[in-house]
């Protein structure tokens, strides 16, 4: 099986990936909230771009059937001690919040280990309610007793460290993570409308996989998962249907040492 590739096709059929070959799936699926994927936004205006466009406004049943097919494939390719991490946020439908717990419907045959709150202090503005400043990350494992979790690799300095009380100055980062959203002045920023930060994925890949493992993202976007996997000495695989995003991922991967292919 080839590794270090992003396939420019839908992840509904992962024919290129063998059963139980992936240690970690980490992804942020399309939200079905009419994000302008395939178009670029410049100074508040949507600018038409060339290439395939992904429609982020499907009928709800069509949307969930697509996710069902993708997540069924993810479960097929994940190893017995592997895990699936899904980043989603509250959706607004007709101005009303749809909380994210519907995602669990796709993982009834796995075990939920954590619901992580990702908190950030930069994002869209609104005067009609409090501005949203968190998203969720659901962590599912196949085997509730045997799974990769390298806690020592992701511990953070304890602010209230007392040498007389604690063995180590480093502590569990807990299930609330304060990590900045990718803002305009970040070097990693691309034109993708919903790019997640490298720092967020770094913690997940370090905790949930070992060097040499394969990390898979079925909705690769601008390539963040692949870039971080490569930086951390893991292999990557993924899918993305918009050519421009595949190109962006390729450019980002080019800047990381080593060989890869799309
Ligand atoms: C939320 S974005 C992911 C962004 C990514 N995490 C990043 O940091 O750039 C979801 C992506 O899924 C892609 N997509 C939607 N449906 C897909 C499918 N069936 N197969 C593969 N990619 C798909 C969209 O084009 C979009 O780029």
C-alpha cells in the first residue's frame, strides 16, 4: 500500500487503503453550513475561483449519508488499537444552534474517550449573540482498553507547580485546549476558508500515534493533517475533492523536508 499521498477524489470509497492499516484518523468534515469551498474570500467578497467546487449546502439527509459512507470507511481502515478524532462545531440552522452530539450516531460501534473543547480568542464577530469561541473534538477508540495514548508527549507546564507536592512540573493538558485559530498573520495561513491550526493537530498526532504510523484525513482541505504528520515523522494519507486545495497541500508539503506525492 502506498503512503504519503493525498488522493484527489471523494473519501466515500477509500479503495487505496487496506483494512486496519491506519493508526489515527483526524479530520474536520465539511459542516454543511454553506461555506464557500472552492471560492476565495477577499475583503468580505466571494471571488469565484476555477476548478471543482464543493457544495457545503446539501440536503441534510444527503449530507449525513455522505458522512456515513466516509466514516464507515474510516472505521474499516483503522487498526484495532487506533482511533478517530473528529473536529466539529455547533451549527446554526435558521439562526438556531444544532449541538454537535449527532456525530456520535456514526460511531455507535466505537468508544468515546473524550469530548475536547477547543477554545480560541479570535474569530467571527456578531452583535446578535455572544461571539462563538469554541469548537469540539470527539475522540473515539475501537477498543476501550487498548489504544495509543502518549500522555507524556503532550503534557504542559503546571502553573501551580509545588515541588513539595507534585512529582513533576508537567501536567495533563485536560479536555479544554486553548489554542489560537489560524489568523491572517500566521505563516501557516492559506486561502482555505476553514483551515485548522497545526498546533491543534500536533497534540492529537503526538498523543494518538507513534513515529512511523500512518495518519489519515478523509477531508484534507489545505493539508494541515499531512503537514503535521510529516513534521512529526509519521506517514500520511488523505482525500480532497477540490483541486485548488490539493495544490495548496502540495505547496505546504513541499516546504517540509522529504518526499511526497499527490
Ligand atoms: C472543513 S474542511 C477541512 C479543512 C482542513 N482541516 C484544513 O486544515 O485545511 C473540509 C474539506 O473537505 C473537502 N471535502 C468535502 N467532501 C469531500 C469528500 N467527499 N471527499 C474528500 N474531500 C471532501 C472540502 O473540499 C473541504 O476542503
